[in-house]
C-alpha cells in the first residue's frame, strides 16, 4: 500500500464499522428529523442526490417503501428542479450531498421549500452550505473519508436512509421496535463481512490483474437487489481507472446493447441469487462462446468456481445485497487504478467543481 495516512482501500474496509457506528448512535442522529416528521401526514418521499448519493437511495428504496408504506421516488436533483411537478402537498423531500456542497441538491431543496414541502438535508460534513437549505439536517456519521471516490460514504448513506425509514416506520406504528432490531441485525450481518470481502476480492484481483490491465471497455450488469451495486460499482471503476465503463440492468442490456459486444469487451456480472440469475448465467455463457468476450462474475454460487469469478458466501439479503456486492467492484477500482499508474485519491482536476459551479462554496 502507498505510504500515506489514508487510502480508498482503507475506507472500503472501514465501511462495516461505519454502519455499526450509525446503528449505535441512531437516536442522536435521527432525533430532530423524527421529531420534525412526528404527526405530519407523509404520502410520498423524494430522495434526491447525484452520483453515489443517488445510488444509495436506489439501494434503500425497497426497504423504506416496504416498512413505511410511503411511496419513495429516487431522482436526480436537477431533474426535480427542471421537470418535476409535485401534486401532493404531503411530500417529504430528502436531499443528499455527502460533501454538503452540491449546487443541484441545494437548488432542489430550495424548490421543495418554496412549494411548501417538508425538507431534510442529509450530509456527511458539518458546517456545509446544504444545512441552510433543509428544515432539518441528518448527518451521515461515518467519520473521515478523504480519499476521492467515495466507498464508505456509499455504504453509510444506505445505512442512514434505511435506519431513518425504519425509525419512521416504528414512529408511525407500521412496524414494531423488535422488527426494526431484526432488520438492523440483518444489515450489520451483511456489512460486518465487508473487510473480509475486500481482502478476498484483492486476492481475486491479483489473480486476474494481468488481463484486467489490458481492459479499455468494461460493462457491468446487475438486476434486482443489486441494481444499486451495479450503478455505484460502474461509477467507482470509471472514477478510478478513468476510461469508459458502462452499467446496465440485465433486461435493459438485451434491448440493443448486446450488438456491440466483441472479444475486446470485458463483462462483469453481479450474480446475486434471484429469479433472473439463471438467465444471467445463460447470457454469460453466450458471450463467452459466441462473441469471445472476457467474462467475470461476482456471486455466491459455488458451482461457478474459476479464476475469473469471485465466489463468496454473500448474505444475499433482499434489502442489503448491494452493500456487499459493490465491494469487489470498489476493490477493482482502487487496485486497477494503482496498476495503471493513476492515483484516484487525487482528483483529475481539483478545481473542476469551481469551474463548473457544481459545488457551492
């Protein structure tokens, strides 16, 4: 490892403990926000964020809807600002910006407030501009994460949204405290494995590094409970290795993209168990046999043991699978960028957000 005080790989391994910290301190983290929501009629929630924040909201959506009984709408902030018409006044808008500076998320919260909606700002940083634009603030309490591409921040954002949803469900009488605790245990059982997943994934990467270093076109496929892991893993690899990586939902990929696959395409499949798994395996076999693409799978299926596949006893929880399946992709992002001579901890242009106005200072 590089001789520095922090590194993206360290933060990957700290993700499980970060979730534990959020669970242990949930009363203080969510107290003001829950008091703000108490007694208010909430028919729907918009969760707005860009990049990693958006992907975390995709992961938390199913749990939040199932347990609160409230419709959750994931949306990019500027899409909300420019094109969204909200017809229901009983709407809660949660704007997430890990760094607390996202101009688009701030604009979205401002629009929601101007139209009389309830608003909560969610951030990992204190004393940042976003806290002035929500009626209440919830902090993503993960500790420091100085490395560029966010890894611990992704896992922590999912945990924060999930716990907020669970606590709101208890407050509104939708679930019991015992049911909430059982779901917390399921979440921490998943995230407690992250350090071990990361170590095993690094060994898997080393076994395949020679071939992966030749890659210049990668496609990541996911479905069901791993949609968020597909989105976030695609972003992490692209941020780190700095060439084109694209991600698709399995069925969406079949509607046209398959035409472009050839022997120079690297295919990475998130093979979580579910009703689409066998179809994913069939697709992987097809592209290996008929297009000679280079195939890699992340799965818990022990029958898929071979050098190219990362096989691990994942929990495969319907609500939390993305928190574990993303880890091998995060590891690829860091280790491959190192092998390509790229320090992804340093932005390609430290002044980019100032030049574009995408951060508020």
